[in-house]
C-alpha cells in the first residue's frame, strides 16, 4: 500500500527491536483491512527512552508498543495508566491522545486470557498452577486473579523470587517449593508454564504429569517451538493444550484497535502468517 500524507503511524520501541514480531503482525492486519497506515520498528537505547516517548506527539505517531527493556520506564512516562499497567508497573501499549498525552496499558494479561478462552474455553474459576515468577508470570497472575481463579499456586526455582511476586498481590495466591511442582498438580484445573524451560535452545522442563487431572487445561506461553515438550506430553495423555502464539497475537489487538479504529481478526490465517515469520 502507498501511504498518503494522512496516514496513521504507530510502531514498536525496544532495544534491540529487530527481534520483534509486531511489525509483521500489524503490517498484515493493515494490508488485510486496507488501512492507510504504517507500523514501524523504533530502536531506542535505554538512555534515550524518556526523550523518545516525550517526542511521540510531535512526531505525529498515534502510539507505540513497548518491548524490553523499556516497559518500566514507559509506565513512568505515561500520563495515565490502566489497572493492569498500574498493578504491574509496566506498559506495553501507549496511545497518544488528541491533546498529546500518553495513555499506557499492559495488554499481556488480556492476551493471555483471550488465548485461553479461544483455545480451550477457559473463563475462570478453579485452581491454577503457575510455573515461574518473572515478568510474564506477573501478567498471568494478575489476569488469573482478575478472571476469578479460586486459587493460584506459584512455583519457581528460586523461592524468594516467587514470594516477592506473590507479595505484590492480594487474594487466594500462594507459593510452593519447586520440588513440589508435580504434587501441586493433583487438583489443578489450569497449568501455565511462564518459564523459558522447554523453549528452543533452553533446558527442558522436568515436570511429572502423573498427578495432573485429565480435564486440566495446560498452557505454555512459549511459542518457539509451537508445541513444547510439556504440551506434547499433556496432549498425549488427553489434556486440552493451548500454545503461546495466541497470547502474542491477542495482546496486540487492543493497541491496533485504539490506533487504527478497527478491531483486527484473530483466526487461523493470522496464526499461519505469524508462524511463517517464525520459521
């Protein structure tokens, strides 16, 4: 598409930013929906992030996605934060208002929930077991509590990190030792792996699934490989499984809709296009 002088322009800010799949995804949606717009990668070093964000209105951008290592700095730079961004202290989506203010949100939790809903029909309730205690776990934990999980158990290799994470939240959430990771599965309705274990090039996830109920939904937020060893083993024993690609796609929807005025589709065609870019 040839852009006009009135094109709507958004982008993604990171350092580095070449790894981001967002330009490919948003570019696909822009072409599919025949929108006069563009989505560009913006490599911004850490010592320039405040200046770059402050310049967004003057540059005419309608907003940006924010990726590592700028999510915390972006939260500080925004005029307003949504509930998720405020709770997590991190922003991954910024909308520039008509009066030049920056509204920040964190859509990782929304993307996680929408992926579970679309992939397995999960809408909340029951006991969830979350493996890991990093930034992704924070988003997942927030989302699960918002969705009404009756109990959330966090299991991490470093117990102190899990305890620090759980201390940020109120509600039915607790920590169990890493050595108990197989035991806590006995009455779980949802199992989520937010660690890098099982990712391509990383160490495998050593997890005994013998106690996992047959109706438990198993989700791995990793999407390279698309079917991790955890998902393969869960699928082979009859559990419903949800890969991490849908979370990547769904978290992008709110930003696109806010910037370009149209809610983009999330379907098998979109998944296939994004997967082709991962090959």
